[in-house]
C-alpha cells in the first residue's frame, strides 16, 4: 500500500496488490465515509483519537469481498478529519492499518 497526495479535505490512498491475489472485505478499504479506525495517526508523536462510533458488522458474504490480482490497484479518498480528532496543529503521521 502506498499513500499519495495528502490534501486538506481528504487523503488519497492507493492500495496495490503485491501478491498473486488480494481478498479483503470492502469495509477494509477507506472511502469518503470511513466508519472504521483503518489508520494509525499521530500528531507530533502523540496518537490521535478515533472519534466516530465503532460499528458492529455482520459476517461478510461473497458480495462484500474485493479481489485484486497482482499488479492492479484501488485508489480511494478518505475524509479522516471527520472521524479522527485532527483539531491540533502539528506534524501528522498517517499509516493505513489494513485489517487482517
């Protein structure tokens, strides 16, 4: 996974498959309505709180799975400031933490 282009209104995330097959549920991928703590964020070395309620999900079905063959990528934009407390000024370190 490679992070590219951080904007004031969103973070663009590029997820590329390096293995022969990538199978994850759609809820593991960031989008404009992220409802899971998919990122580890710090501000000046201090962890940033996830402020959106955690959602309990039903067991995934085959329709919830995204397959990505080697060499292909998915690009998504996430609005992190709506679900993380990013009210402080400072240097932010943002890491995508893909669930297993």
